């Protein structure tokens, strides 16, 4: 992946780090859904185009308990912030899940972008509550309600970890996608293996990480001496869909294997979560270009997936931040899943949720979600989806040059999403 100065003591082995209510109050109130556009008045309905419905923002410089971080970044100021940091940042969300009452579970990745610079970043899942701003108003803020610490006290992980207390860090795993398992557990997709990691509802590891057979990244602890990896760095399980019921997971590598002649070809793998094994069944998904990535995937039903695809550019240079629907039963003549584009996140109708601001990109008409790492999408019911960004803190500045991007959560109406 890519500030108030009160440093709280390290909470090393707590399974759940509950934040003070004062922190939550400072960053937003109760969640609420915004009205659907075109639902008021007697005038003509707006055109059936993807429409921004609501937006909430989590400040990039909110630091949580857990100890200082970013020591390996040096001391040069980047986009207005200077490392090391007084606490643990939330460097955006690479995966999200919906909770009751409007809460969202958000999964940040490994911290600062590499195994080498993220040993002091603590891996966690955050429960947040957005108080969305809509065309009718609203706070537009996000409250952090609690933090689930990822940890391995039972020594399920077979390779060496960074910390003696077995709290997982960004030097151990690069967690990127998240789905629910049995009994409130969570399955988390990793990029270093790539692995699938199974944790309980508090974040405790339940079993050894499951590797993808025949695939290893340059950061894989399973690489034998002299063995060449066949998956590029930062190319693992950015996307992991779960079919209804949660038994079948569908992890997809973000990048094509380095051995693929066609660099648009990505493999969708079928994984039986109850048996913790791959079934051997696969599908082919092709990205728009060799340099675009599979950033997230979610099931719409037993056969159809919503897939988020992105390029590696931000701000005015961003070109591809798009949503597609595929049907696992439908392939083209080459054997690849047939794609249907349903939304361009760089071209959303904006009914007044945000206003154009001088020096800030993409808040006018149309609304644009111009972040390098748009990495989370989640169907919310009907034609509405939630989208969030990984802000690669402190390196990305897609909204405003020289200012570290915040984490934004937006709701978008996507007409015809489920047809």
C-alpha cells in the first residue's frame, strides 16, 4: 500500500480494541441512508445513469492506539504529513462488509506499501459507522467504533512473524479482501502468499494460511531457495467474492501471472471454505488492458459477480475505475467471462451531494472517484452499491495535489445492476 500528538500505550494482545466514545463522537453520528435521487417532487425523473447518492469521509490523519508507525518511511514530509506517525493510521479500505445498523467492517492492507516498510503497522479490521452526506445534507463523516486486532496466539501460522506477541503486522501479510465464514468468522485474502487467512470474529487466526497451489509471489515465505515467483509483487488476492451461503469463495489475483502470454487474463478460483481447499474449478476473467487490475469482486447471486477494475493512476490522470457484471455461466468464444459495464466511477451523476471546490478534483458535475487504489465495492441491495478507496497513506493525492487523500465511502445507484 502505499496530526494530533497523543500517543497511547501499545495494546499488544487485546482481541478487540474499543475506542473511546469521544473519538466516535468527533468523527460522526449515527449512520443513515440517503434518499434515492429523483424520489421527490412531481417533475421528470432524472436519467437512468449511475448516480452518486451519499458520501462520507474518514480523515487520513486520524491515528489510533497501538504505538507509533511509519518509522521506515524516513522523515521527509509527504503530501503534508511527516513520518513517523504518532499512532496507527487507517490507510484506506481494501475490502468492506456491511454490518447491522449501518456499520461497515473495513479492512486496510499492509500499511505503507511493502513488506520492508510496514513492520510497525498492526493489521486489523475496523468497524466504522458512516454518517453520510446526501443531496439533502448530512455530516459526511465516519466514526470508528472498534478495532479487531489480527493475531495468532495459537501459532497457526507456520512461518516466522515480526512480533514476539504474534500480533500480525504489514511485514507478515498483505491483507486485501474480506468475506464472512461460518460462526461469525472471516476469510481474508492476502497478497504475499497469496494466501487465504481464516480468523474468528475477534481477529484470532483459526488455521494455517491456505496457499494457492502452484502460485507464489516474490514475498511468499514458501519460496524455496533459488525458486522464481510466478506472480508479480502486490498481485495477490485483492478480490475475493463469496457466493450466497458463504461456503464457496472465489479469489482472483489482482495481476496476471508473470508466465501468462496474455496479461489481461486473470483466473477466478473456486475455494471450498468448509473444507479449506481449492476445488480445481476455475474461470477466466479478462481486464480491459494488460496494465489494469482486478480490484474487488462480490456476488450478486449464485451465478453473477460484480467486479471492480482499476488502472494505477489518480486525479486527472485516472482513466479506468469501472464496475462490471459477469455471469459464471456465460463465456465468449475464447473462454473468458462475458463482461457488462454497469458504472464508470469517474463519471457519476451528482445531484448535489458534493460541490465543486477550487483546487480539489472531482467533486462537481460529474462526480469522480479518482483515487489510484479504488479497491472496495459492496452491493447493498437493489441497485445500490458501496465503494471505498485505499488511500495508500501518505502517498496518494488524487483529490488535491500535495494533500494526502482521505478515505471516502460513497453510495452509488447503478441502474440495471441486477438485470
